[in-house]
C-alpha cells in the first residue's frame, strides 16, 4: 500500500510540473507573438497616421503639406519615383487630383487626394448695401471688411480699377481723384471677387466740420443736381441700415458735414400735426419729407398748400411769422431732428421740442430723460444718434471723442455743429469749451437703443 501511494504521489508531481511548464511555454509564445506583431505593425504603414493639408499661395497654386505621425525612416513621393524624408514632404501644386506615396522599409502606403479651391468663403463691406458709392472729389473711403473664412486664412486682397484716373487705392482706402464713375474690383486669393460702382463728384465735400459755410442760395441746384443729392443722401442711409441709429446719424452728418452749404434757421409757421394751437402748414419751415428740399418738384408731395408766400425750397425767402418778415427757408430745431429721423427710417411725428403735458407726441416724449450731470457724462450709456435736448429745444449727438461731444442743432441763425466738453474743466487748443454739465442749453439725453426700429446699424463715433 505504501509503495502504491508513493507511486501516485510521484505521478501527481510529474503532472503538475508538466502543466507548469506548459503554461510557461504558452505564455512565452504569446509574449513573443505580441512582440513580433508589434514589430510587424511598426513596419507596416497605416493611413490613419497620414495627414494631408494645404494653403493657398495664389489663385491657382497651393502649398501641400504631407505629415506622418512617425517620421523615423519614413519617406514620401508624389510620383512613386523620387522619395524624400517626411520632414521635407511639401509640394507646390495647382488644383487637381494626385497620389501620395509613403514608404518605410518594404512597406508602401498609397493615398489619393485632390487639391481644390478649398474655401467657399466670402467677404462683405458696407458698400454692399448700395448700388453706387458716392465719394467726394478729394475725399477718401476706407473699406471695412468682414470675412467668413476660417481663422488663420490669408485674407490678403488685391484691387483692380477700370479707370484709375478717377480713383486709386491706398491700402484699403479709396481716394477720389476726379469726377466720374468707375468700377472697383476686389479679389481674394481663392478667387472670390466683388465689384463696387464708385462715383466721384464735387457736388459734396469730404466730411468736414465747417460752421462758416455760405448759406444755401435759392434754387442753387438744377433738377439733375437735386436728384443726385437725394440719391447720395439715400445711399448714406442704405449703407448704415435703414431705420437704424447709424442711418439717422448718417443723415445728420450728411447735411452738416458733406453738404456744401449752411442751412438757415427758420421759425416754424405750422406743423403737419394739427393740435389746434399751430396751423396745419406744409412746405414752409418744416419740410417733413424724404430727401433734400432743393427744387420745386418736391411740391408734389406736400400734404397741404402752404400759406404765407410759400411753398418755397430751402434757401428761398418765405414769410417767417415769428419775426414778421421774410427769411430764408430752412430748419428750426425740432424740424431738423424730425427730418433727420424721418430720412433715416424712423418715423415719429412732426413734433415740437416742448414738454407739453397735453400732448404725447413731442420729441420730449421719445423716452426717459437722463439728466446731464457730471456722473452721467462719466458713466452714462449715451451714444451718437441719441436725442439731446431741453424743454423747448431739440438736437442730436453726432460725434463723441475722448473728451468732447458734437451735437447738430438748429438755433438762430443757422443749423450747425456745436462742440461741448464731456466733463467740467476741459480745455482744447488754448481755449475752454463749454461743458455740457454746466450748460443750460441742453439738459437731458434720451437714449435711443430701444427706440430705433432696426437697431444700431453701422456707424462710428466720429466721422
């Protein structure tokens, strides 16, 4: 029995040893196989490690960059003939179909690819809003671009001009050289092009603050010229965006800065809104209609025949009831503001500037009044295009710089731009400017953010 037990024990030990050896052999084989597979995989090229990218050089040629995750011993070729190291794998290629070959040892990877106009991008400028951009002779216009190209894309553009005696380009700025019309072609590197019709004219001036211009003479412009001025005014509105803050600013700036003449102050003889305390008069001092009132063709849009020697266009003499004598037709303060708003696409009322409790359609009823204080001037949210006023007087803010506010106001004797310091103690050019904070002429601001029907539009704080 003892011999039989010993024999069984020896057999069991042998079986256990055999199993252990077998497991060790299998494990070694697996590990060896894994290492072999790794070596095989390391030498076999895989497309997922390959990247092909390209950037434009010009309209037809592209710089193609070929990269592979593991550069060690890897080479590339565009023709499967001349191979070079991966870190030198860059080609200049025109649009077309190609094959890239990647080689490492005996392994070869082949990948088809196509170079094409990669970006279907575009740009826009504010000139896209108008059929023709009207540029003053000797004036300039900077093209302000917005792009939808990917970040980092080369947005360098080139310019071609049909008649470069009329305009030229300095960087992105159009310069008006002589009267005439031409086309400006703006082209991107990917071939995207936009064309702009540019008319240079001396019927307007480059935007300039000049409060000493000659008063507008009666019938100064013929019908063709009057029509052109209407078109220019309308194009300024379209560029800024009809019904926006920017459009109202554009109108106010146009008549004060680009129009060549000064507008005379004219007391109101009546209003289009009949409140019973002002006569219903159209065509005299309150021309609440579209465009410039420079020719007799505008009589056709008058609502009612005018009294007191009217109707007469701006600059022509008409009876002024307030001063009981003849006066050049023009604007009073609220007449100017409502005209600018109306032409900019914001129709309020033919209103006065007083704070009459029995009426709810005066300009003072536009919105909450923000008192002009030192604190408001420092921290307020006022902008160009806001209504600025006092009881009995109306104006528009048309420019804001670091320490100065510019307003357009019609007060005797004329419509002009007034300059105010935003804060107390502001000095400029050796003289002290009156500060809005200490001025009784303007006492409150109506912020127009939620009042202009189409929002902000396009504008700059200064012209």
